């Protein structure tokens, strides 16, 4: 998809100028923090401003189409996550200290530059991670600022920290990409190191609030592919009236090199991606519950 707007951009070489921006189709290499000014706040000031939602720890941002929600989206990856998913493809976002300090006002200025792109494509912003709800005050500031500009908002979350999402924050969220990693509590703990119930509770709360949900499930052979496990998730999804689609995401090895470069043991090095037949079987389990599946 080509974005037909002459908008100031910063190139990979750091040069800037008024030029058209061609958005990648699907996930491409992130822009890192190109174009964003980092905060020089000292340690004590930094913590105070983070609590106030004025400053956040940010890993990167990128413009994408066909992922992270409808239309062309500016996806902002925040640092920090309470889960330790065995198949995480962004292990470099797990620790909040690995991000860079960025002012909310700086990000909102960047978001503002893409308003016409979002309007023309039906897109908006997506806050991802890491886990966006590790920094709820910062996320709330970005979401409020985006809504004041009339921009569609999405968060991509495991839901484990759903209790940190206030009703006021929910009112500024148009769509939640809810990653349900397993329907079986034991498997969920094996995958993430955490309990399943907070995710299920957050999903029910979203439905009661009327928030649209795209439920996501990563299919990992030998880990999450048991038919009974899938059936449990499908039954749960069918109880949430605001689930408008289910995305079955086949496991891949694209994050393996990151684990190795960080010196973190990677347990799924020998796991193969699921076959097309396996993916179709899982999608059919969700479709059997009357759900729209991709």
C-alpha cells in the first residue's frame, strides 16, 4: 500500500525531508527510535515523570499495514513484560531498562504527523510491547492524546495486567488485540510462567465494557496445539460478544537469533512451524463456534 501524502520523514541515514512514505505490507523491520528525541531527565525525575504518564520506556516504533489492527498503523513497542513466553519473538522488549526514555508529548507529535494517513486508510495507533499495561500511565496519556486527535486506538496485550487498565483508559481504546496463549492453566503457565485467569477476566471485562476484541492465538506444535486446549479457547472466545475476529498465528523461528544474541536459553530451537493442515484444523475449531477466523 502506498501512502499518498507528502509528509516530513526521516530516512534510515538520518536525513530528513518532505517525501512520500511507502508503508510496508505486513511486518517489516522497525524504525527503531528514528525521528524521536530522547529525554535527558535524571533518574529521580524520570521515575516521577513515568508515574505521571509523561515519560515512557520505548523500544521502537514502525508503520505497518495488514497487522496490529485495521488500516495503516503506527505501532509503538513499549519495553517491559511480566511474562516470559517461550516463543516470544521480541525478547529484547522483556526488560523495561532496555528501552529508551521518550516523552509522551514527543510521541504525540509524531502521531499527529500521520493523521491524514490514518484517516485515508482507516488506521490509527497500536500500543504493543513488551506489555503495554506495564506502563499504564504512559499508555493512558498516549491513548487520550490520540483520541483527542480523532485517531483510532488499539492496544496489543496478554491481558495479564488487565487490572491496571482503568475504565477511563478503556474509554479511550477502540480495539484490543487480546493474546490468549492457552486455554489450559497448566499449559499457560508452561508457556508464560504466569497464571491464565487474569487474561480470561480481562477479556470478560472488555466484553462487558463493549470494547471490540481481536483474539489472537499462537499455534505451537507440541506446546499449544492440543485439540482440547484449542477447544477451551474457542469456547471462551464464543462467550465474548465483542470478539469480531480470531487470528490463529502459526509459530515461527524469526525470534531465535534475538534469544541467542541476548544469551537467553531458547527452549523451542528444534520446534518446527505448524503445517497448513494443522493451522486449518485449529481455525476450523474456532469457526465451529461461529467465530470469524483469519
